[in-house]
C-alpha cells in the first residue's frame, strides 16, 4: 500500500474526509475489483481499471474502467474532494476497492497526467519474463515498446514488452490488444504472453466483473514443455547454417543428418524442418496440444503416458500427453524427435540450428533446460505421415565402417606411404573427449614425412592455415579428430582423408569406446552412396585415387598451383611452396574475387587460407571434373598479384598481457591434458626460448610493436583472425599445443607458427597465449564497429595494432564494447604488394639476420624435444 505524500496528519484528515463521504479508508480484501481515479488541475477526472494487478504492476489496464455506470460519477466526485482537501498541487491518483457494493479508499499516490480520449477505450498490457534468460530475438507490433535490448540478460519479473491498443469500448480495445499480443515473438526468455492473451479474451475483463482473483488464471500450456532436458538436447535443422564458413561460422545442424531427415519424412515435413537432437536420452516433454511426432536415431526406452511407443514411425500425441525417453537400448548415441510442422525458433544467419559454443540458434541459443517451452511451427507439410521403410533404417553398431576419400594432405608430401597404409588398416577407438565439434580417435601415431612444419610450427602436422572440410580427419599433432558440424572452419593441421558426405551421419552415432575402420572410396563411389545414404559400403576394391587432382607449374608471373580433393564436396587450391609469402595470399585473393564475380552455379562457400582457397560445392549441380577445368582455365586470366592493391584498415585493439584468463587455461591444460608440455607453465617463456630472445620483455615489445595483417577469418571460430606481422622482424614463430587444449577463453590472443590469432569464442585451441583482448563477434547488437547483419568485427587484410591495458581495464572494455559504448580507433588505408616487396628489399639484411637467429633457436628447441623423446 502506497502513501506517497501522506503524513500522519494528512492520513488522519483523509480518514475524516472518507467518513464524511461515507467511504472506508484502509487495507482492502485481496480478491476484489480496483479502480483508480486521477485528479489533475484543469482536467476532468480520469478513471482506469486496475483489477488485474501483480504487486505494483498492472498486467492489463483499461482506461476508462468498464461498466461503472452511476458509480463512475460518485468515484470522480469523491476522488476530487479527497485530493482537493490535501492541496498538494500536483496530479494524484486515488485507488478505490469496490466490494459488496461499497467503495474503499485503499491508496493515494502521485500520478503522471494521462490524456483521455473521448469515446475511446485504451487497453494496455505488460508482457513479463517468467524466469531468468537472455532475449536473443524479438518481433513486436508497430507502436509496441520493447523494454529489453536484444542480447540482454533478464531476470524473472522483468517487463519485456509494453503494448497499447484502442477501441470504441472495452471489448474492442481488448480484441485489438489480443491481436497485438498474438504477433509478439520473443526468443530466449519464457514469458507470460499466453496468460496475457487469455486475459484479453476473458469476458469478465471486458464487462467489469473481473476481480483480482483472475490474475491467478492458469497459464495456457505451451505447445511443448520441457520437464527433463537430458544431457544435451538442442534444436537443429538441416542443412544448418550455410554460407558463413569464411568468417568462422560452422553449419551446426544435426550430427546425424540422416536420422533427422527420415524423422521429418515420417511426419510429412520438408527435410529442412527443425527438430530436437537428444544425446544419451533422459528427456521428458509435455505436449500442450495434439501433435504428430516421430522418433528416430539411437533407440531409447520410450513411453507416451506410460505406454511404450515405436520408433521410425509417426505417433499421435494427445493434448496433455507426456513423452518420456530413457536410456539407450542398443548402439548409437544421438536420437531425434521430429514434430509435424517443425519446432519454431528464430532464424540466425539463415538457420534455426543451435550452436551452443557460439551461444546462438534454437529458441534460447543454448541446450534445453527444465522449464523451457517450445512452440510448434506452422511449416506446411509436404506429405501425409508414414512409417519409415525398413530398408532405409540404418543400423547402429559398436564397430563402424566409415567411407572416406583420400586427401587433401597425403603421402609423400606430409605423410609417409606407410602412414597412410596403417591409417586404413588400423582399428581406431573413439575417445571419451568427443563431441559435436569433433570425434577424437585413439590409434597409431604417424611417422611423418617431414621433421616439422617450418614457419607453420614445430610439429610435422602443422601447416599454414587453410580451410577445413566438414568431416575432415584433422591431425592436431599426433591425434586425429574427425571434424563435426560444430567444428572449426580454419586451422593449421593436416587432414589425410575426409568422410564422404553420405557417411557423415555415422559421426553423430559414435560414442566412447566404439571402434572405427575407415574404408577408402573413390569419388564415384562416394556419389553412389549419396544416392542411398545408410546402405552398406561396397566391399569390392575400387581404384585408388591420389589426393592431388592436378598440378600447374609456376612461371615468372604466376606461382605453381596444386588442386587437392577434400572429400566429395570440397576442393582445396594451394599456391606455391609451403612458405609464408604474402604474394601467394594475394593470388588467393585474386582467384576468390574472380569466382565471386562469376557467381558460378553450385558454389556454396569460398574460404581463403594463407596460401589456399577452399571451394565448397554441390556435386549435384556442378561435377568435380567440370569445376576443376573451370579453375584451371581461370588461372590464365588472373591479374598479376604484384599489381594488386586491397583495402586495409588499421584496427587498434586493447591487449591485457598474460591475462588471468589465459593463465587459468594453462592451469586447466596442465591438470587435465598434459602437465609436462614444454610450453608449460609459461607460454611466454616458451615463445622467448624458441625465438632466441633474451627476455619475456622482448616478447612483449615485439608483440606491441608489430602490425598484424589479417589473412583469414574464423581461426578459431566466429570472425577470429589469423594474422601475421607485416614486418618479418616481428614474426615470432612457435609450435601449437600437442594435444590441443580443451578450453580456451573467449578472445584470448595467441601465436602459432608465424601467426597471431584472436579466439572468437570459448573452445579448444592450440596457439601459445600472449594475452586477451575485446570481442571479435557481436551476436545480437549492431554498433558503430559491428554493422547490422555482419556480427564480425574484422575484414580480410585489416591490420591489427595492440595497445596495453590492465586486466581490470580490459574487463570494463569487454563490458562496454559489445553494447556500443566503446568505439575502436579504426583508420582506413590500403595494402600494395608492390610497395611491400620494396620494403622487404630495403630491409633485407636486418630481416635475414633476425630470421637466422630465430631459426637457430627453433632448431635447438626441436633438438631438445628429440633428445627428450617428446
């Protein structure tokens, strides 16, 4: 009860005046009707319905209050008399409780003057959060007030949307308000939107007979309520988020795309409809409306309202039905639930798929939790529900044969021929440290064709960063990882094989302890599998194809070109020798520019690396041989790289040197992965040692004096730059972690090979830490540095300059930067290869001396490793 501006003396005066008017003054029963009357000098009294109130917040308000009849004039007169007696000189509101034919004065408080429209009823509503969350998407009708910014965390009870509607009477105003409520779309937060809609439609609200008890009206049930979420249950659609590989956005989507596709067909959905991916079961869902669903993938113990249900066929779920999914009954690890119409979720970069590491996709940007609510979409079905034919239902084993294509990195360039033979002969074991980013395998170590990766790193698995194909078997040091749908797009490790597109579904069903044998397919066999995914692999031997499709010799005006197969949907084009040469990167730029200008049908993605360009293509539209010929022909017309000038901004970034977050990551690595690694406990000391510098202060001066040229984005993830110092005298060379870290803090800055990387998000990693900076990616907000629709900060060929800040100052900057309260210093410019080559010539002597000293220290470190058997 509010008594603003009421002193003991005025309270006594109010009580006396109420007695004179025949009114009671004081606390009233809870479940009654409440009407407020606003009195302001020079205006007629204004009344409003305040019955539907929670605390000090009105859920739905009507102005004027409906169905007061003769009582309206009496309330106005009484309110005016009470306020006039106080002589407060400002607008005041008197709240009356109407019960059993009597009016009780319950509250008197100051009020904003609210305009009254003659002959018009105004209805307002506030939609609030029912639980804490983060608003990740919102759509509200014109004129509505969205009270929370996209991307902001909200607490339970926070007002999300304020709505105003008008009509000729209360019924018309409430009907208009209901239409507005129906168009509100909020993602990431559970709200009381459905309760507001029910109150708008309740006749007692319009006819003035509602009491405060109506506020307890049960919330109409959600389409699907999550009772028990399981270990990792997410919303996924197929084919996922396509077209953003070049900026480090993985496709996500179902890890077993075959199971979700068959589930959608069972309920009559198009293949791209979103469904639920469930890992290891343990899920319980309540359906608030009748639905048609299908369960596919790894079979779990399942019942609907206590009765067992079948898999791989449509199931009729009644309104109120509870579906419970228990533990695994056979092989596999991931199960899928498809619902006719699809699961509703906002599109993010063209897909509804959840990318949990990035915090976007799905209805909440994360895995499901107890209390979450899901809506069933209105996606138009394409067929009637039907059982999945038994002939196409895949078998989930514990011993798997997975078809792969040889390449892009084979023998003798990177591996010894014996390594490749052993790879295909071995039975690999699936590591417990496997997830949607990649499946780690345990098996024989390669003997390698090289002693190290040169400027790319000390380990022979290290190469100059290039794009990865989805399903590539990526040797991160001596351990292979099969890259999954949440895996990185760019990195600096060799990949001897790539899983055929039609075989990738098997990756989603591999669980710890399963065994894997890789079956070598040629391109034709891989495409035959694509026509009937799930069928058994051929047993007859097929002609072995080389990892290299074609080579072009270099000449005075153009470098040599190597065309490598990377699965049956990717080609990798490499320029020149295995060295860091900005002239090669400019040649990559020239080819990429030509291909984008040509808008070739069938090209899905173009992703540039240091000296390479990966092409993701649709073999159903453009054949491999056709694409290869077009690429070879294009070389003859590309411009000379020496003549190229590209836009090149200078971006100044704050850097917290040896930041506490990176120290924490090193500690975790030593405790959980490898405690005796030569780069532990201090990455900075390791960088100093392998570069022959006198002190860590020399490392620090070198990093802050360097100007880093961005050569690729997405290493690792979400706009993260891979960059190298423009001046070779600033090129510190290190090796990457082996094995890789399992956790890296968001926006850690590291060095691997001759490259600097800013990690776009939390996740695995291998670069040696130097510190931490601000965000490279802004998922939800457009600011001066993040343009709308492009949530990544940097561009190809940007130049990064670091300036020092304390760890405490960086935390403040990281809070302000994504909200647009910090504007980075960014200067326009350009990069000319011809001018750069002149710079190299002018400083050749010093560059050569620096490089020799660095290489000697590098060689000494490698010798120490060999002596120690590391």
